[in-house]
């Protein structure tokens, strides 16, 4: 079975779906790896390294799609809304597509992918279970984003992060406040602490308190309780506007007291909640920094401009997104490990195993044979339920 790795085409995307170190494990399992020339260069992986590990490098994108049984990408059409549509004519009936597809984004785009007859698997939908942990690409990329958010903040802040005792006196540590203690938020706490800052965090999920404290952060508790704060997948649930209004009132003091605020509150398929108002920004000390990790979907800060770095009321607001691509070497390494684990789970003895009794397969399978088949996605977009699917689909 041939796995094809085309070059990423989203503007400024530097990651690659598979790194050279991942090739031997796949070839040992019976795969052949085909790479578009230059696909790994932006991440620091030259073609020669792939060739040395047993991959075949071909000159054109069309050749990769034509030969590949499985096309492995970082940003497939769906998550790549800029240039991804150009790949549609290259898809063929029965081909397998694996990568980020933004399944709760545009149903029209997903239907376009389905219309080509490909079996597409969305890595965003990997279950958050122990069994699937090694495949959890979303968490891997969130880890990179949490780390990079702190680095960006440290670069823009006109203070240093650690406490220093010098001949010129003692310098107090920077104060960093993280709103949203998911994977990205927890990594931000850890990174801020390693740089010597005092870190605190808030999350509407009570279970996050212990995780924040285990990293040396202070958990900010508000006298307000969310209803059904967490869904079955471990993500925060959307709350009503009354809750968010009260939440903003209570968060105001914590925001004003900190030098850096990192917002990382994202709810799958929905616009991020507004957590930091323009009045809260105005209350921060001049020179303070906000990094909005929800900027791509609209942002948690009222003043965020997606893709831009701006200054309002003397506060730098960073709306840069796709941060994982700015650390492409290790982001690609982590993603390749997740993807390899998924491919080895999906293919046994050279055969694609589409066993819908398997939660990992069932939850990630997005389209097949011209249909959007994922139950969660169909429910989200209010599509009628499909006729009962065969449990064991033909292996091919």
C-alpha cells in the first residue's frame, strides 16, 4: 500500500505530514512511502534524508496523488481554505485521505470532498481515549501552540520573565494569566513557569484545577458555576450568554493584574466565547501583551484581529494563528508519529481495515463512497441520519 506525502500549499505552512524517521516503521509494516520533492524542506527535512530512509521522491504533486492509495497531509482541503481546492481534481474514487479536514467547518466543502469518492479520515476527530492517545494530533499541535504563545509574549513584553537579584536591585517576575486550561493552556503554564514567570490560570471545568496546580500554576476560582462544563470528549461545553457576561465581570480583575494574558478557550464547531472585552484591555498596564490562541475562529478578545499583531490602549494583542507551523521541525515530528500510529492501526497485512465497530475508525471516518458518513458531523449540520451502515466494510 502506497502512502503519498504531497507538499503543503497553505500560505506559509512549513510542516510536513511524515518525517524521514517515520519511514522505516511504515516500510517495515509493508507500506511504500512516496514523497513530492521538497515536501519536507520547510520543516528542515531535505529530500535526501527521505531517500536514505527508504522513501521514493517524485517530482510532481500529480504523480503523488496518481500513485498513492493513501494521501497523508497536514492541512487537507477543508482545513486549507486558501489553496486546498486545487487538489480536488487529483482525488480518485476509493483513495484514502488522512489529515486535518476541519469537519465542523463548512459542510459544502466536506460534501465536495465526499463527491470525489474518497474515504477521508479527519485527525481532529481522534477520540481522546488511552487507546488512541498516540494518534492524537490535535493535542500534539495544541502543545506546540501553547509553548509558542508564551515565546511570542516574552518577545513583545517590555519586561523580562524571571525574577532576578542583581547589583542593580531585584527584578520581580512577570505575571502570566492563562484563560482556558486545555492542552494548549497547560503547556503555556508550563512554559511560562520554565521561563521564571508567575503563572495563574482559569478554566470553567473544575477538573482543570488539579492539572493547573500540578504544573505550579495558581488556579483562579470564580464564584460562578458552569452547567455541564465538559463533554464526553473532555472539551469545554458552550455556555449561555448570561454565564459569559458574569464570567467577564469576574475575570476583569485578574486580567488587569497580569502582564501577559493568553486566551485558549475554543469550543469545537462554534465561535470562541468572548472573554476579554475592550474595557478589560484598557484596564491593563501599558506594555502588557495578550496572545489570542482562538484568533483564527474570531478570538476570545474583543479587539483581536485574526492574523495580525496590533496595539490598542498600549497593549499588544497578538492574533497570529497556525502557530504550530512556526515550529515546523518538531511539529512535523510529533504529527508524523501520530499519523504513523493511525496508519498502522488502519492498515493490517496490506489491507485497509474499515471496521466500524472500532471506535477510532468510526469516529474519524468523515466521508466514504460519495457520502458524509460521520454521525457526529451529520448531527452537527442537521443532516438526516444515514441508513444503518455495514459494520465490517469491504477491505481493500
